[in-house]
C-alpha cells in the first residue's frame, strides 16, 4: 500500500511541475509578445 501512495504522490508532484513549467512558458511568451509590439 505504501508504494501505491508514493506513486500517487510522485505523479501528483510531476503533474504540478509540468503545469508550473507550462504556466511559466506561457507567461514568458506573453511578456515577449508585449515587448515585440512596443518595438517599431
């Protein structure tokens, strides 16, 4: 049972890490897009 719980916890941590990475990349893309619009 402990191994199953560890697997669930690891999977949840991995999903959170992936979601965080995707959010960071999206925020960076938005920031880069705003910078590009300001340039002539």
